[in-house]
C-alpha cells in the first residue's frame, strides 16, 4: 500500500511527529510511505525512509505554491505517479497540503478536526485534540486513527522518543568539566529570551562548565566572553550530535529543545509564550521548564493559533524578562548538580 504523509514544517514540529512514522513502519513494514517535509527536518527521517521517498521543500515555498500553479501542478503530478491510497496530514498543514491530498487519488484522508484552511474540508477522518493532550499525544492519536482507517492493527499505547541514532553517531569522549550548550534562537522573536541575558548567563556558567554558543541567523551576532566557544549555526546532523554530547542544554522553546528532550539531555528551557502542549515531551524528570505561574497572560499561543506578538500590553514579554541571568544560571547549576555533573558545593559563591 502506498501512502502520503504531509509534514512540511519546522524542526521541532517534525521531531514530535517522527514517532508516528516510526510506528507505522513498525506495525506495517511493507507500507510504502512518501513524506513531504522541509529541508531542515528531512534528515530526521532518513533512518526509516529512503531519500527518494522524501519530498523536500521549504515551508514558505510549499505553503505559497497556490500562487505558482506550475509548482503546485508539479507536486500533484509527482504524487499521482506514486498513487497513494491514503494521506495523513498533521494538524499544522495548510491549504496546499489539503489540496494535494484531496486530488492525489487516495480515498482516506486523516487530519486535524481544528482546521484553519481556505479550502473546503476534504478530510475523511478528523481527530480532535483532547483537553489533556500535548502535541505528541495528538500526533499519536492521528496516527492511530490513520492505522485504523487502513485496517492495520497493533498500534502502540504510547509514543516513545524517536530514534535519532543515525544522527548521533559515536559517543563523545568523556569530559572533565561539564559542557553547557546554549541555543539562544527560536523561530519567532517573541519566543526568545534576550541574547544579552543568555550571554550574561553563559559568563556566569564558565566558573563551573565549558560553554558553547550556537549562533543563529535570526539573531544579530552578540559579543561573548572570550572563554565561550562560538559555533556557526550547524546542519541538522551536526546540531543533533552537539546536543547529544552536551551535559546540559539551555535555550528557548524550539526545535533543538525538542531534540534535547528526545535524547534525554538535561535541559533548561525558557518557555515564554509557548502553549503548554509544547513542553518537553520526554525525560521530563531531566528538564527544568521556566514558566512564571503568576502571569495570567501566559501563554500567548493557543492551539492552532500563534499571534506572533506578545499580547501583554502592560508588561510586554514579562514571561521572559522576569527571569534574570543569575536565576537561570542557578537553575542550570542545580540541574547539573542533580545529574551528578557537579559536586554538592560546586558552583556556589559566584
């Protein structure tokens, strides 16, 4: 059976969706899966799918393909050559994905019950997000619905962390001092703790750890303490390997944070305006989610809707700015100590 899966989105969205593809192949190894995804996310799937089974396109170009009929027609021809009998559309796929799924020929089309698309609803099965579901659980339920619609039995009870072993590579050599990896970027500006705060935190952590800083194209290069190693924004594979070798990951709610959660790397995340359903999905005992419980405005984001601006007009970005570099450094040191990477008294008296 040939099927098409639509997941053209950012890195983190694909990390938390990858277990669905892995589970489909576990219970139906002969299933012919063609995946449409973004360039940054494609390497995540290369352990379970051959490269010629992955159609890669930048998200903005894919979502805007309706403005370029020749591009849309090319995508549709490619899918029709595959002749998928069914399509699975993740909750975040827009009108172009729904149009392609509807006209590629498949009789089964599974997706979200919470649609925000311009086209008439062409789904045959709609899966709602329950009140207690996070994004991983919702993806998992859509996958389960898809398997049932295809008559495939054996869907698992709960999603496991996805397998990124093909990107991790060989274990990193043992280190004397712990390594803190800082990723100050995020796809949206209002989700980012200020780079100056990250820089100050990094300087505070140098007393107890080696610190590496990943530059991001969405950020203006920021001056750093000379003891901090600056890394140019790496490829997806390089990023996974660097996170896997870290003693602690520090960053915003972002794709790299979800990779750290998947790999079980101790993580401190400034979640800011992000919807709670996007909290780290795996190894939660190794994660410190910094969220201000006293802010009724938090989160700005909602299911299926992202405002792209802070909605707190009285105290903009209060969810992020109330965290000081000293507080965040203390959380990092406490987590390193809890993980056995620092002695009990180490890191005090800064």
